[in-house]
């Protein structure tokens, strides 16, 4: 199991050996939680896992890389369970579809959330970070659609888009 989040400081080298990556190493450039100015996710990875994302089927074999306390309240399952999602609805495409569309960038074979976890911990890869932050900003368009089509306070209007917003660290309760 991983270290405590406060142990993820600049200079720490993380070694990854899981089902999707072997012998991958990265060094943290900044301390955990030190995000680039202008990149302001509404939730940390830990908060997202506790609220319910990806049907509980995320990080099952890569927990050693991440802070141990991220899993204290995480909704995790051995098999995908849509009831673990915050809005109780499936809101994702399979990884194979992400690959087909070219949305998976090395060195993060699990996609955007894996990048976000590693970025949050302090890994920096300038060109990749710029691409992923741009994708995060673009996803906010879904918040505009929710605002335009839902009555204020009706958090169950457009649950698929709201779940998607949460899975991209945006506020789905707008």
C-alpha cells in the first residue's frame, strides 16, 4: 500500500508495477496537491473516489502507487457496480473506446484520472500536462448544458452528465 499523502513530496521516486504498467518510474517535481495556476479541479482524487466514480472499478491493482488514505472512504469494488457511482448511473465508455479515439496518452494507460492522480501527487510532464489540462477545461461544457437544461437545485436532472462532470473533477451539483 502507498504512503500517506504528506509523504508525497518533491524528489520522491514512485515505482509502478501493476497489471497495466511494469517498471515505470517517475519522480515528483512538486509536493502533493501543488497544482498549476489556472488548473482548479473542484475535487481531489481522494474526494472523487469517496463520492463514487468509475463504478468502483478503478485503482484495484494500482493502489500501491497512491496514498493509503485515498482509500479510507473510497467506493471500490472487485467488479464494476454502477450503484457505487454518486448518481447511480453509468457514465463512461470502455477503455478500448478511449484507445480507439486516441484519448489515452502515454505514460498513463488508464486515462485522464490516472494522469490526474499522478499530477496531483506531483509528477510533471509539461507537454502531457498541457494536453490533459486543456481536455479538463473543455469538459466543463457539460456544466453549461446542465445549467441550461435543469432547474436550479434539481441535482438528478441529467445524471449521466453530472456523473461525467464528477469523473473529470468538476462540480456536478451546480
